[in-house]
């Protein structure tokens, strides 16, 4: 079963280097609201230094977080295609391809330049520029759905969950790795200090764009708690919802299985 419609838009990127699948654009102009436009522009600006900053700011721990998220995706994963949403520079997609070399893999992000910056990591991945709240993907067409550090950037995270439930086949697995708003006092203090001071400073030094990293800090503080997101996942039609804290609650994973009803 195809994981995307046969018509995905006419705004294809320039021809890629040999061996690279083109990045196609499936955004709908009428959906380019102010929030989405601002977020997309910001990520396009920081795309050249995004990977370097991730490694520096997390001391490489983000790689272990992604591997744990993929381990949760692999558990009881049914046969079928895989979807990486808010795929960014394709770190998760590259790890997915290494684990599942024989499965179709679609990597979707709203920021074209992020996909272009990372697509050499996964030459065989199908990359699509699209909206996580209006996925240009067939209903019940994917077996596994994963999103790493992206859902807090959506203007309506619940709409993103409803779309995840729509495109997943019954019994399909959804895994969300994210910086949820912390509930523990010590983690709240760490998030506040790290986000307000260190994150913008490093962003300004490495990328020259401190404001973008101030936004990332605000997005963490303004997002749901992990418990709220778990409940939203159940409301969207997921069962067996589970969650795990990572590194003293700095990040967390929430996992659910698409209802068979």
C-alpha cells in the first residue's frame, strides 16, 4: 500500500546529486499560517548548524535518546512502511534505515532546508515537505510513526496526534520523543536555566541566531506535560499508552498503539 498520494505537489526541489531521492513539496499554500511560517523560516535559517548544536548542547546524549525511541518503535511493530514526522536533518531516519533496510521509509518535515541539509545521511529515503497536522499520506498506510523533538512546534499538537492515528494502520505503533514541560521541580529549574541562558548563548555563538534558540526554550516551557500528552494520545485513539523519562526527565518518550477498533 502506498504511504503517500501519487500527486505530492509540483514544487519539487532542484535535481539532487546521483543516488539521492528528490525532496518533494506537499504543503498547501492556504495552510501557511503565521505560526507555521515563522517556525519553518526559523528552522530553515538554522539548518546548516543544527546537527552541530544538537551534539554540543546535549553532549551527544540525544543519540542515545533516539536509539531508545527506536527500540520502543521496534517492539511489536507490524510489517509495513515507516514514517518519520518532523524529520529535520534526518538523524532518526538514518537510524531507522540502519535498523529496517527492507521497509519503505518516508521522512516528512515542514522546513525544506532541514531535509536538504540531512538527506545525504539517507540517500534512499523519500523526503517530503509537508504539514504534520495535515499529512499528505493515505489513511491506514503506515505501520510505524515516530516524531523526535517536533510536536511541541505544532500550533495544535492534538491535531498532529489525530493525523498520526489516521495514517497508522490498526495495531501500528506511534512513538513521540520530546522535551515535555517538566513537572519535577529540579527538572523545571534545569530547563529554565538551560533554556533561558545557555541555549540562546550557544545558538548565537555557533549559528549567529540566538533568537531561534530562545524560541526553542519557550516552546519547551509552553508545551504539555508528559501526563497531558499521554491523555491526548488516548483521546486520539491510541491504546497501551506508556511513557519513560530519559536522563532525569530532561526528555521523555510516549508510546501508543493504534486502536484496532
